[in-house]
C-alpha cells in the first residue's frame, strides 16, 4: 500500500539531503517526493509517497523522519480525506493529420496545449495520479518524444491546517 | 560586548557558559581563529596526537562525567580523521560536541586546499550538524548544539565553522533560550501504558529485566535497583549496560547475548515477560531474532520512539526518560516474589557458570577476574575491541555505573586508550584501567604522548598474543580454521615502548606473576603498560553461533567438555 506523508520542514539548505539520505541508508523506497515553500517562508512542505507493504516499515520511516531536528511536523495522511495533484508535461509528435485528434484528447482530460512546434506539441495536465497516467496512455500511440512529471502534492481537506492538525 | 568580539570569541564564551573545562583537539589552518580565542580562556586545551583520539577522549570524558565532551579539529583531513570517532559516539549515544574549522565561505565548494564537506559526510552519524554561514548565528547554533547533544537520546553534534565566519565580528547577543520547533523529546511516560505494564508485570511468572546503556544515560541505576528488588525480577545487561546493575547482586544475570552468560541466555529464552530498559534489541544481543525470547511478552521503555518496534514487535511501548518512568512504576508496584523462577535461575547459575580451564597456563579470564578483585570491582575500566573486550565484560564483575567504557555499537578498535585519557581527565582521582590488545592498542598508541603530557597514571593492560585473535576465532568457527591475515610478527616490546615514554613497562607471563605485578602496577601512581602474554588459541566462550538462538550457545571449547 502506498502511504502519503505530509511533512513540514525547516526551509534551509541541506534539509532535502537529510531526508533523501535517510530513506537511502535505511533502505526505504521513495515513490515520489515534492517540495516547496509554504505560506511561511521559513517552512517547506514535502509530500512524500512511500511504498510500504509492511506497516512496520512505515512506522520506522515516520519515526526516523520525526527524529530529524529539521522536521517540524509529520502526518501520514493516507487515511485522511485529502486532495492530491500531480502535473505532467508531454511532448507528442503531431502533424496536420492527427492534430484534431490530439486536441480532442486534450479537451476530454481538461488539459492544455502550452507549446506548438512544427512537428510537436507540449501538453500540460494536472490531476491525481490516475488521471495523469490515463492521459499519458492515451497520447502514447501518437509517439511521446519527451515527458516530465512532478511528484504528488497533497493537502488535507477541510479546516485542518498546519497549526491545529 | 555586542560589537567588539569575534565569532570565535563568542564561541568560546558559549563553551565557558556551558561549563566546558577541557577541549580535546588538534589545530590547523582553518581553525586558527578559534584556537586564538581559546588562548584567552580558562578552558584547558588537550593537544592530542591524532584527531581520532580527540573525539574518543571527548567520548570518554562525557561517559565518565555525564557532561558534554568537546573536541576540535581543522578542516579537511582534520575533520575526516574524526569520522570513526563520531560514528562511535553516535552508535553509543554519547553527548559530544565536535567543532571543525572550514575553509573561508568564499572558497567553500571550490575544492580548496583542505576543504571537505564534513557536514555532508557526517549526516548519517551525527544527531544533528551545522555548517555556520553567518557569524551572528554562532551563539545560537552553539547553544543548540549543546542542547541537542545532551537532551533526549544523547548523541554527537558537529558544528563546522568557516575561517572567516569565526574571525568576523559577532553582533549577536547570546540568548539563554533554545527554540527548536522540530525537536522536543518526550520525558514523561504515558500513564495508560504504565498501567498496562504494571498489569503485565503482576501477571508474569518468569520475568526478566534487560538493561542497556540508556539506564546509565538517564541516571536511573538507583531506580533500577529499587525496581528489581521490589519486583524480585532478575536483571541482565547488554555490553553497554554493564555496571548499571551490580553484577554480584543475587538478581544479576550479568551480560546476555553473543558472549553472554549461559544463565542470562537461558533466562531470556524461557522468560514469559521481558522488560527492556534503554536497549535497542541489537543483533549481538538477540542472536537469531525469531528465536529471541519466543515466549515473552515485551515491555520496551526508551526515550527514542524510533527504537521501539524497530527490531522486534513490542506489547507495551513506553516512550520516556527511564528514570521518570521507573519512579512511576516503582510507586505503583506491589512488592512481588518469583521464588520458583529465581530458584530455576539459581540452578542455571550453579550448573552453567562462566568457566575456563585452569591447568597451569596463564589465562586471560583469570587475569580479568584478579583485576576485578584487586580493584574492588570499582575501577574505571575502558576497553578496546576484540577478545579482551569480551573477557573484561565477562570476568571483571562491574559494580558501578560509568565503570566500563567500551565501543559497544560500532566496535571501534583504538577506542579504549584515548577513552581512558578522557575518563582520567574527567576524574583525576579515579583508578583508570585501559584493557586492550596488541591489535587495538597499535591503532591508538601514539596517544602515549598525550597521556605523558597530561601526567595521567592510566594502567594499560595489554593482552598480547601477537594476533587479531577475535578474527582468528571467527575463522576458527566459520572458515574451517583457515587462518589468514591475523598474525602480527612485527610487534614491538610493549614494556620497552612504555619505557621510551618514561612510563612504566611491566610483563605478566605466568599465573604466579598476576597478583604481584598487578598490585605493583595499581599502586605505582604512574602511567603503566602491563603486557600480559597469552595464547592466540584462547577462545571467547560461551558463544552463540551465527543464526542460532541464545540457548544454542557453545559453552566449552571442543575437547574440553
């Protein structure tokens, strides 16, 4: 089962190294990691997706992360109601023969075309992991030249925030 | 003071405010400003012979005094030479603050002369570390470093200070408060879990208390004694826990694990309840984990939540300071008896004592036993790593906390002698004995110069078999006696080596010499090497073979049964 950890950390150089290093040396697998500043410029939020079949491994991951002095707060939000998003950009081969079809797919997924070249287009889409994977699959037959995908970011729904959660 | 002092001077002021008496170190270019500032302080600088010695000394100082030990080195090789010692302190939860010089900020990242990313290198082996980028941060960071090192589960904290950061003017006032929103150790045990633990203790017929170094760190040895006596529960200790419970006490099972006593290992295997206090269920203790205490419910009390449930499943976890948790437990505990269980343990002790053949040869076990007797089991003993370490653990019979300093977690050869120097610096009146071997001692013997300079009357008991005999023992059991790379044919005469430092060199070669030579050494008031010549064929027994349970130990050498 994949676990989603929402981690507030000090926004300082080296914090990412501490966290990534911890995962590497203790043999935990990171599925994805996204990090950015929060409303408080001294704090960053990391959304870490961890593969953990064994609950004991997840427990160790969270305990070890909590031990880091730079980790301010950690929540395993897997069981909570949360909104999560990933962003994908896909460069697809495109000419006059299939342009219409591609645009139709883009519309269906409520994605956007953000660049158009002579033989390619770049499509941007956001959504949860399932949607993002689905658009990738749908565009594959046209020939994907390049692709980039962020890790998942997530926020718990409702009134909870980092001061009272 | 605000605008007139340098970062280095601000740093020294914090050291003074933290009560630091000694700094163990080795100078160099990048750390010059800090050495310069230290010159104007009352703090004594102990000049070592190799940076690794400085961190082991700070470790020995900390473990003896219960205060934070401090060491210092320059950038680059000075810093990297500390790495083994930092890892040693980390594994054994020893509070040490390590200060390293760094190349100037304008040079950082350019592969400058003697530049190394020591904060990067030491992330996995420090509790926390800092690269100080601005002079104004020095007072805050130094305060935090001491706070982190000594609170919660103690550990080493490294502060890396670029040369210009140390020499610039420091405009920050030191504050008394430390504010770390991501670091708040929990000291008080959860009352509900304590209730559950009490219930489990009341229901148990065959309980065992299993004690580690955490009891010493939390100064809970008195509470441990009270708890064990009130509940009439036998106590076994790990290597790090030796001395936390008097080994001559009738409830003592002495050390458990790989080279533990048969009665400790049997008791743990048969127990229906195991109460782990400040331990981490290390592989040297558990043997094959699936065979460890198979019938026991487990109560685990530790200040570090990450240790609970890491290696074994736990029935009652209690996160907190052992001293406080034990006080809670004792106050609510009804006095108990476990006479049947204690009778069983008495039988095990009678039938399976620690033993070795006598037969006229000089036996290291006998020497350690004698040392225990002659020092009332009360000396401050340090050890290196090897067979001698295990004989010290098995045969000295420790009676007091902080009486045995050894590298338990990392198993660092070359630890014992510098640790003894740190220990003796912390307690000038103590009788300090560094138990070592010819292998380990040669990893640290350059510190003889430091011991002479500081006028320390340490007794170095050096078991010499011209062999790395614990490795030889592994080859004996696991490599079909194909011995390789274990014999030293170029060893010096260690007694003469002592003499060339104007120290005393003595030798023990027969059983008859043991008592008189030890007495001479213990009473001469001088730095002394006692070279004890033993056979390379000695084995450390009992021994739990790889992948076996604790009750499947080998008790006797083949042919001696």
